[in-house]
């Protein structure tokens, strides 16, 4: 087992992927910590973790990107689903025949071909160079997403959210530093378990790691929303729901502004992870 693990780590970890223009690769392809360039055809799934993905060709199966930068040019095609988790980039040229799942990603999916015929709001404010200062569509979708998740978390774990919020008020810097270290640890674990998933051992651990990361993010953001809303409303209300709603609105508004959306994520995401870890999801105050 030890020799097998060493072989996998040396042969797969940090191994890049290149599929030439007239080339067709059968089976699933996994890229970890490197670059994946697809100009031809992948007759299976394409999975990338902490990679730079450049899509010019076709993926017959699903395309899953975790903590990666994804770029798609005109003519690129994904026959299955496109799953983006903590990723960034621009995929405006990719034609997606399946569904697009976007979890905490800043990838531009606005111009991608999406089967859904839902009508999205078009209210935007643009700079002189054509870049949007405020994206109303993103604000509305993020607001719905975070209101549902944060209120659901508050209703189930209100006492824990209040405890975490109180702890965060006195340990903001500590939570951010611990969150940065925790995020690095999550990335390392995702890479390791992704490699181990080649021999099936790592699949349940990979799924568990992703679940813990998402749970930490949702619980932490709910705690942040509460403390921000409470600071603004002061003692005008005793309802935690109003605090969380106000905090969610402010976060989604800032996260939809072109100039500061990245700063908001850099500041808040580590804090969310840190306070979730330090309070054990609100089980204890330190």
C-alpha cells in the first residue's frame, strides 16, 4: 500500500494534462496542482483540483473544478454537468448541455449556454471600460442563496450561532488567521483525497472534506451576518432573524461590487472558517 501511494503521488500529483487538437482521450482525467489544456476530446469526466484549466475542445462527461481557475474559449463544449467549487475565471465560451452547479465560485458563467430559460434581471452599472460596478443579477441570486442557507442554519442552531457571534466579536483577528491556515489545510486534504480516490479509498474522505468545508463556510457566514446586523441595528430589536437578514443583504451587496468583491471574500471567508473551527460550530466559546 505504501509503494502504491508513493507511485500515485509521484505520477498523479502535480501532473498536467494536455489533450491535443486532433487527440481523443478515453476515460476520466484528473489534474491536481498543475495545468489542464483540452484542445481535443475527453471521452469521460474532467476533474481538476487547484489547477488552471483551459478549455478549447470537448468533454463528453462532467467537468468538475475545485479551487481552480477555469477559462473557456468559443467552441468548447461540456456534454454533461459543469461543477464549479471555489473556482474563478471566465467560461463564457463553453457550451454546457447539462446543468451548471456554482458553489462559492467567482467564475463568470453569465454568458455560458445554460439550458434553463429563466429570465434574469439586467440591471447593471458599468464603468467607462464596460465593466460592471454593480451586478444586480448576482446580488439577487446571492441574496436568495444566502438568506435561505443562513436562516435555515439560524433556525436549527440559533444558540450556537449566537455563541459563535459573541466569540467572533472579541476574536476577529484570531479567527481570520486560523481560517487562513485551515483553508490551506483543506486544500492539502482535498489534493490528497483526490489522489487516493483513484483507488476508491479517498472518495468518502474527499466528500467528507468538501462537506466540512461547506458546513464551516455556511455556519461561519451566518455568525458574521448576525454580528454585522446586530452592530448596525444596535438594541433596536432582539430578533436574531433581523440581524442575519441585514448582514446577508450587506454582504451580498458588497460581493456584487466590482471594485471590492474580491476583498470581501478574502476577508470574510477565512473568518467564517476560523470561527467555525475555534468554537467547534458554536459548541464552546473558545
